[in-house]
C-alpha cells in the first residue's frame, strides 16, 4: 500500500507555532487515515522547536532552496535565526519518506517548512511570495511529489497511478 506523508497540523495535531492545528476535513484525507496510509510529521517539531513558538519566516522571501544552500535564513518574530531547526526537520521528513518508501507528501501551504506554492516573505506582514518551504524543497529534490492540502484530488490521482503501475 502506498503511504503518504502528511503535515501533522492538517491531521488536527496542535503543533503550529501558536499551539493550534489547521485540521483538514477533506474526505480523501479521512479515507487515507482509515486505510492506514498516513505518516504524520511536523518538521518544525521534529527539528527541535517547541509548541508554542514565535512565528518564523524565510528572510527576503527567498524560499527553502536558499536556506538549504546556506544563502538565506529562517528567522522568528524575535529575530532569532532558527534555520538549523528547519533543516533538521526537513532531514527528519526525508528520513521518514526513505524509511517508508513514500513518494507523495501533502504539506501545509504557506509554512516556511511545508509551503508548496507560497510562503511568506520574511517581513511578518502577511505578504505571500511564490516559493517553497525548506521541507517541501528537500522532499521534492529527493523525488517526492509534494502537494498542499488544497491539492488532495491531484495527490489521490497520483497515488492511484502509482498503485496501478506497481500492481497493487
């Protein structure tokens, strides 16, 4: 059975910076949970950050690629560089997908870790920029197809394609 890595906050776990969740009540996700497909992770918590914690953004809206290349930092609202935690969390997510043969991830849009289409620009003014978070980039670079919670139907189609190709 094909497994799917899913951001823990989408599953109702209170792991976000403010101690809340971002539960996604989509039927596709509920079915995957019933089928035992879901592997939950919060890269920020896996990287050693507490809950709650100050919000964080990637400076200059440069995205996860620049952080992984050492060309940008993830800073929190207290101006602390928390990049090391974001990289460690991305590495934990990558270890999980490798250990479980995962090829699909559904990640929380907008997050400096998990954003798949946009993140915030590093000014803490709610300004969005088209880019990917640190974990999303690391997983994508490893061949994992990353989707946001708004793309569950597309993720489901790819999952069906993979299972049909694998003869499951």
